[in-house]
């Protein structure tokens, strides 16, 4: 590991909190680490590559690197700016690359000429994606002085402190090259060929003599030994696993196909194609997405969508496609579709299984007692052709929930509470497994549990998991017609090791909100000092587009409707189903009549405004949105300010025209209304 890796000389760009210092560097001024001032923390993949440009997956992507970066309300990096300035090294603060699993972010940086990113800490998916494409990352700030002095930097320097598999992948030039060199011909571990039958449980293997978490037990049953990974991996070491299900959506499929054709030629074979599922869930409303229309990206999005359809047809893969509103009118009711990870929980995942998807919210299905985590494009491409999925063995955190949530308080409020804790805000949850347990779990439905595991992505974790119980069995029977028997091993052992313990008394929680900019900026709504006028209220997404979420939306609106209340003047309200099953449930319950009476716009299942891909996104920086989605990074749902809240809070705010809890709205009913702010 002594070969020279980086092309010298190396220009450093300090991503400062001060946008003017970034602009000065882009204009040619050289700053020292001290002159750059405090570095920007929490740079998200939404900022590195805004979602509306993800239809680019060729060299053009490099033009857009960091165009969404926002510092003090300013976007200092324009289109082609980073590429033209010639910076080879980016330097930032904590939790770099948080958010989406999009591999477009490190790819855009690499295409813009970046060879190395140095940060205080990295989010798991971003760093693994960077490894997979050969972009170096380091937490060693000692490299800065050496680079500024023009000293030689070697591979050994760049992978110092990294686990062996990551170093090996980087040395090989990326995961696809590594996989073809070391995974081809490696026999896959045995698996139950009937796993595609939904009523079949994973095969049981002899239990370990050591106490294990449920996550560790599932991983042991899916471990894929290779000559270049440890036989008994320890926390922090790389390994490969066999996935029972692999799924992908349209933002990644064309890119994965391009990667595979470049590496293997046109005639490559997918391993176990019957266990691959393809979803079209982001682009149903793209023609109404201001960001895509104004950016002239509709044709690109249509081409990206068609690339996925062609790939699925060529390889005979099962595919779920959300219909447009016009197509729904012609549907005979047979089309089953929705947001990918919500659909996987509704139709595929089972306790004890392991599944991966190209979305950071893949942990959604962990609520059923399986291991589910998000991966990037190269990871999925490699998994398509080898069957093996790369991961780093994580530590586990036990979240013990005691008591019962008060009326009107939801799992979303619980997650906003956890996100605001110092343990999470300081990045200690990055890469961890969060197991939710305790007496409080008995009071949470699967719909609410999926909110917990889904938003482990915001906690920075690899995944979240809940041991299966009577509620799991009920859900599988009621929603899917599956008679499932929980096996004796499907729980964490009493003496299993957890790296950290979090205790939450559910009875003490109240409705929460998160200030614009980051899901971790949470506070109890009762503690909010200012009054916040809203322009848009949006309910939907994978996190808040489930049956129980719509029960909340309807309960609040029906309460208001019976009292003669209307949506506040000037407020637009959007509700978007997570899946067609949720839509059909709401229609059967008569919810659609209440929604129509109040002028709510109902949208077919899609990621929609959550991913800045449709109605409900802001169109002006002055607009304020209250949203039930999972993240509110700058630009995530348009140029405006997004406050995160629970489903009942979103709808209560829509009636009031300002941020308010349902409980407070009920208390104010019949009193003289407060004047609008």
C-alpha cells in the first residue's frame, strides 16, 4: 500500500459555515484551516446532489456537485463551479453525507474532480458508496498539513484506520472490480428456495452458544463467507450477506445497468432474479414538479423511467408501477403499487429475513422483525450479479420504550424526540442498529412501528428492528393473509450486548416539531415561542402515508368539518397515499368524502413532495410548509422552509393556518380565534 494515489498538486476547498469564505476560495483565494472558520456540519446528499438532477447519471452529473449546499441561507456553489475551480480535496465537519442513499452524490463529486473528502465523521451509506466508486474519504485532519506542504500521500495513508474490506475495495478501484475478482465463483450460502412464497419462514440453523441480538442471529443465518472477509466478523469489520429480497427504483436502475454493462458487457446474468423487485415510485407526478419543469428535466426523467422498464423486461423482473391519475380512472383495480419500502412491508418482508433496497428508508420493514437496510447503486449492481451484499458489521443500540403514548401523540413525535437528543445530534447513532423494545411496544401497531424503523435513517443508523410478537402475527394475517409462526430464536437474548441503552418514558412525550433545515432540530410544540404561519400542509410519504396515518388525518379533518371549520385561507393541503392498499382502505372507510368536502388535494401513491417530485413542494423561498415526511434538509421539498410534524399536527395546522397541535386546536374551539400572524 505504498503507491501514490492522488494526483498532485491538490487544491483544498474548506466547506465553511460562512458562504462568503467558500466563494472566496472558488474565486481563487487560498485559505488555511483557521481562516476558513467553523466547518459546515450535517451536509446532506440532498445538498450535494439535489433530487431534481438525479436523472443525470453520466458525466453531466459532475456539473451539479454541491449546487444545493446552503450556508446561512445562501447557495455559494453554482452549476459547474466546483468542477471548473479544480478542487481535489473537500473538507467538512460532522456527519458528512447524511440522508439519502443516492450514489449520485459521491459520483458527482468524483466527476467534478474531487479525489478525497476529509470530514470529522461520515454517514454510513455515503462513505460506503464513496468506497464503491473509488472516491477516498478520511477523518484524519493531519493529512491537511501534508497536502498543503505538497507531500506524497499513499494508499496506506488514505485507508489508515479503515477496516480491511473497505481498504481492499479502494485498492481494487471500486466494488464491481473487487466483486469480479473475489466473488465470482464463490459459492453462495444455502438458502430456502421457497422464500418467495410469503408464508414460508427462513430456515432455522443451530443457535450460537453466545448471547446474541436478534439482528446478530439473522445476520448469522445470512452470512456469506469469502476468502477476503473474516469468518467470524467483529463490529467494524466488513462482510457479505445473502439477501432474501433486493429491490430498486427508477432513480438507480438505469445507473446500475450502465455500471454493469461498462464492467461486464451487455450479456450479464442476474443472480436469483425471482428475488429482485423493481419499483416505479418517484416519477408519477414529475410533470407537476416545479423543480423538474423549470429545470427542463422532464425528458430526462422519462428516459430514466424507460431505462428501468427496459431493464426489468430484459431480465424478467417483477415490477410495481404507480399509475398516473388519468390511468387510475381506467384501472380495473388489479394494479398494486406504491412507495417501494412501504410495498415491501405490505407484500414481501417476513420476520427473520434480510433485505436490501436502494433507498435509505429501507429499514421500514424492520418493524416486522427482519433486517432491512439501504444500499447505493454499485452495491445493488454488485448484488444483482453476484448475489452478495456488502456491509460493515455494526454495533447495536437498545431503545427501551416504557408506558403508553398520550392521546394525540404518535410514533413520529417519538422519533423527533429521539433525533433531538445529544446522543443522536452528536452522531453517535451513525451506522448503528436500533432495536426498539420495552413494554411500550405492545401499544404500538405495525404502522407506528414502521415509522420508528423507517426513520432510523434519520438517526444515522444502518437499520431499526422490532422483535416479532402477536401484533406482527396479526398484521401479517390481516393485511397479507399470511399465517406466520414466530420461531423460538426470533428475539434478542437476555444477555445480548448493546453498545448503548436509551430509555424513553412514552407518557412524558407531547407533540413535537422540527425546525427547517434538519430533522434533528426538534422541540416540543408547546415550547415553540414564535407563531409560525403556514402556506402548505402535506401528509404522505413512506413515513406518513400508511393506514393509521390516514386515520389521524381524517380524524382531525372530520372533527373540524363537523364544527363548520374550513382549511385556513391561503393554505394548500395535500394528502398522498403510500400504497394503493392504503388508498383502497381510505375509500372503503369513506375518508375521501371528508377530504373532498374540505378541498384537500388527494394524490396517488408516490414519493411526491418528500423527494421534491410533485405537488406539495414549495415553489418560493418565502413559503412555509408543515409536513409529515421524514426529513427537511435544505431544498428537500422545494426552496421554502419545511417544519416536520406528526399527521395530527399537520392537519390541525392546516385548519388553523399556523403550527398548532390537535389538542390545542380542540381547546381553542369555541373561543375567539387568535388573529393570524
